[in-house]
C-alpha cells in the first residue's frame, strides 16, 4: 500500500501515535516501575502503547524484536516501529569522540568510522542514530563540546556531511542535531539561552546543518535552547522558515527529549495544548518523550487552530522514512527475524578485527602532540615503564555517549604498552583519583613517585574522566584539579623522562601543565583502541598528525575563545606587553595557549611564502594560491596544510582569518611539495548588514600554514 493511501485510512489517534516516541521501557509489560514512573510522568494510556510510532533507549536486538512483534500484532495498519539510539562515535566499537575526530581534519576517515558504527548499530536493531551533532562551539565550558567537531564553520560542515554519508551509506538513517545554535549557550551552561544576530547565526552556526541537509540527512532534531527569545521546538521562523521553506528540507523533524513540554518552563506556553500548537505550527513531526500531541491536537483541530492536513503532512514524512529504510518490506530488517539470526550478525560485525583496526587508526590520527622538547618518541628499548595516573590502567576512556560500549572491551594504556613492548616490565600506580573534587593522598602519590624513580620511562595520565563531559556537564573551571598537579610535581621530581597523556572531552586550561611537562600528548577520549594507539604514538610506531579543532585557552576566563574573531577598533598589537586602552586583559594574554589548527609532529615542516596566480580576481573567475611545504626533519610525517582568507575592508567587520580549505600531505624526510588551493568568488562571500550573501570588491589576504597563527600572506583584489 502506498503511504498516501495508508494515511487516508488512519484515524486521528493513530496518526498522533505515529508522531510519538517513547523509551523502550514503556513497551515492557513486565517492568512495573514504568507504570508508576515514566508512564505516569508522560501520562501515557495503556491503549496508546500498541500504536506508538518509534522508540529510543532500548537494550538491543532482542528487545527490539519483541517490541516490534507485539506492535505488529496489535496495530491494525501494520505500520512498523522505528528504533533510534545515540550512536555518536561508535555503537560497540568506539572511535574517538567527535571533537577528537575534528582533530584528524579528515572527512574521509570520519566517514569510514561512521560507516563502521552503522554496521554495528544495525546488528543491535537500530534504524536511526541521533547523530551527527554539528553544533559549532566556541566555549569549552559547555559539556557537549565533546560531540561537536569544533569552532570552525568550514571544518564542521565538511565533517557533518562526512558523518551523514558514512552512516547512511550502510542503511542507518542519520539525524543531524541540534537545530540550531545549541552550542552557543550563555556562560557555556547547558540548555541556557542563546542570543545572537542573524548574521552570526547564518555565517557561523548554520553552515554545518546545511551541509548535512545537502548530504541527504533523513532526520533533523531541534534543540533545547531558545534562540533570540524563541525555543527551537516552537521556532517557526527557524524550522518552517529556514529549514523547510528556504532550504527545502522535507525530511523528518524530531524534538529533543521532552522539549515540547519544556516550552512551559521557558515561559512561552501556558499549558500542554499551547505546547502542541506551537510545535506543530513550527512543523515538528515526532515528539520525543512527551505526549502533548496525543493529549491536545484533537482539541486544537476542533477549535480550528490546527488542521488535520498539517498532521497528515507530518505523518507522511514519518511513514516515508520507514518506507525508505525498508521497514514496510521487512519489519525486522535490522534486528533479525530470530535470535539466532541476530546473534550471527552481531558476532560477524561487532568488535571485529577490522572495526578495531579502524578505531585504532582514528585514535592515532586524532591525537594531538601539544608539546615535545625532544623526549618523544621513546626509544622502545626501555626495560621498565611506569604508567601512572587515574587514566592509565582503566578501560574508562571511551568517552561520553558511548552507546552499547563496555569498558572491558577498551584497551587500557597499560595493556597497549605491554602488547607493544612484550619484554618490558610495565607497572602501574594511580596516584590520585581522576574526579574533579579528588584530594591528594600523599601516601599514594609517594608510591607513584617511587615507581617513577625506578622506571626508564614514565607515562603520566592526567585530565578529566569520560563522565565529566557530555550533556549537562558544563564546567566553571577548565584547569586540572590540584590533586593532579601534586601528582605531576612528585613524578617530575622523581623522573624527568616523563610524558603526559592528556585525556579530555574538551579543551582544558593547562598553562601550568605546559610550563612543567616535557611532553604532552592530547589523547582526548580515544575509544576502544585507545591503549594500542597511545602505545604506538609514544614509542614512534605511529607519527602524530592531529590538529586542534578548538583553541585551548590560556585561562578559563578567556572563554569563549576562537581564532576567527573580529579585530576591534583597538586591537592588542603585542600580546606580551600590557597596553592601556586596547582590547585586552590586565592579567594575561589575549591569545590562547594553543591555537586552532595547531599540532606538532615527530618531524618538522617549513613553509614558503604563499603565492597567488593573479593579483586581480574578476567576478566569476578563480585564483590559485600555492605554498611549498618541506619536511625539514629526520623522519617521514603528515602535515595538514591550512588555507585562511581575510577580507581587509568590508561593509561589516570581518574575521581576522577564516579557514577556507585544508589538504593533508605526506612527506618523506627532506621532501618538498607544492600545495595549491583554488579560490572562488563564493569563498569570499559573507552576510552583510541586510543579511544578503555577497562578495564585495576589495583586497583579500590569503594565508597558508600549519595552524591559524600562520603569519605570511599574499594579497589579491576582487574587482
């Protein structure tokens, strides 16, 4: 039966159930807690359950199969359910958190990882992943920064499209989120107010969502936050206006968890009926974990405020998604018709050697070498190795939002070193707990220092636990806890042959660490193969190539901090000298500790001055910027060559630099290569004061280098 015919035969109540999504626990009749807990809170009636259109937060393919079987038996229309989960950076096999994947500057690798995650997700019965999260982030205090690929709109757009293509290439529908500007909450506090100009919204925050739409994403999730006074779930200008009318998106729009009812907390709806009215008017389709549609839409139709045609449009979009995924042909397409079939699929795919290989490659390429005074790589001839700190002998390095992953499947740093150096004696000491409020235990710290003193090489693991980032985990202070500095000082006194492995779900303010440590390797939250990747990086089997997708602040008080800021009328000329009456701090630098795009290698690269093919660019034409990169070190390595542009004088203030391209080049020791970037008129466009997207005539500067601090430029003029 065609979708149009199916919608025509459905009752209003059946349609509204299709637009409702509930947790898996709601469908478990044996779980009595659901009746008095979640079901009571959402006010779901028992008769509504058989017709509910989709579920989230379930336990795997067995539960999916049971729910689907019961649903198909009870639903007279025989419309299969959709099953959705947060497969953010892997299903069971975890690759590094998305922020870390931003550091790879490799959309191709991220696409490969997303495809791997999709294959595993399907064995668990998942039809749709709530990913990618493409919110641009400038404030590391925000906990969900770990789900983003960083602070730059161009990089984020590339990575957004790559994830959509990767997930959907394997038959898993992607859901881009959180529309829109969820990554810009005031003070970095999750769920907080977002207030910004239309120009800033369109120029910096919307491009990644648009890239996901252009890549064919099937589902979009609205965000929790209010944007310029209107919560996203009720924001008709944003959802119907920009998304539907301007961008011509006709896919499914789903709310975030209970966000329809939260319109009352925002103060823009008096009751559930007003919540439902505003949500459907904004063209939201699926309501997640609330039931305002079920409770109120019938009355809204009777009052003439909502038409059944609006409901039909929403239901049609949902049923088309189910049809596209093949659920009408096979309701058990992902969970397997039998337990035996599901187990066979699971064993063939999940945590396979190939998937682990992909995860390891990603962890190696995502790691960023922040500092190295010649200590690394270790020689590999060390006989006694000390692995010290709260993250060295644990599998809790997957990161937040790790879906069905288990810490027991993650390779510990200690085990990675043992696997690589089979004849070495590897010993561990925790020294201090990794918790934010951990206190220094002098006895435990001394044990760690004693172990360090006996070692040929020390791997000191510092940072934040995987649970300190993610949803609801905003921070006021990005410094390492004092207990970790006490451990650092004791270990360095005992053995200077110490390299720090830094674990984090966000940029941290580590200026004190940078002063003390000889080498710092940022591992982020590296995932299932983190231990093996770290070992190969530390001992020189792999060469670091990661580049920061977000600025690392010198101090927390600089946040939000980002490279592509405007200059102001009184810019600080010398960051090392305090100058009055300019845009600066009296107690520290303006510049971050480590800028966007920064990352060291075990070799070194030199850059020629950039050259441009023509000093004049006419409308519709192109110019080419070229730069010669040479490996001036003693070993082969990969460099990410970055192109930045600056509009020298425009009708509105423009950023001092904007990333417009990047290319990765692998060079043997001594080898040189000329890298070229083609600049088009579209790359010079911006939104003017009237929100027109235009390129204005004038002078432009092109920079090419290894990070956003690159200084040499070449000029050309657009006529």
